[in-house]
C-alpha cells in the first residue's frame, strides 16, 4: 500500500493450457501455469513452491484451486486457496469460498461465497499421487490387515 508493490514478480510461463483445450483431471504443477481453456479438476501447486496461476478471461476451472499466487480474470467454480496473494481482475468470477493472505480486487470482479483471510499458514496439503508411487490400500485390504 502507498507505493509498495506487493504483487508477485512475473514468472515465466512453464505450462499453457490453450483456449481450445479442455483438460479433465487434477493438475499438480510448479512454476507458472497460464490457463486460457477449461480445466475440470483440481489445480494444486507443488508444496513449498512459489507457483503462480494466471486464469485469463476465457479460462474456466471447475474444481478446487490451491496455489500461493493467483491472478484471476476468468471463472472458477470451487473453493480457491491462495496462501500468499490473490488478484481479481474485472472479469473474475468465483463461485465458492476464497481463502487468502493478501487480496486485490478490481471493480467488476465477483465472489459468490465467503472471503476468508488467513494470517497463519495453512496446514500442509497432501500432494496428488505420482505415477511411480505405491497405490493406497483399498478399504477391504485395510480391514483385512487391521
């Protein structure tokens, strides 16, 4: 405030989801993710990273978002967790709760849910399973073992 710029420094875009692309499934990423298309799944940044998600005015995410730095100008249907900063540009629309540390909201942006300020860090989120990770036991295997 008053001359101090608290926005994250622009990072390079490591991953681009184009306008004509619809991705179905969860995404775990680090670095910069720019979305012009549609994602039907959760978008989660690698734990401990300084990742940035940019959702353009054409972009849509149907799922939960957990990223440290978020710049929204598109539509999110689901809860949004920004452990550091979140910026709502004029065409941003969120249907769900927004959890943030620092927020900037332009006129025209809308949130249909609660805005919840978080001072303390969130509890760590389990990462999405990796391809080479051992599968979790099924409910029947767990019952048999215990």
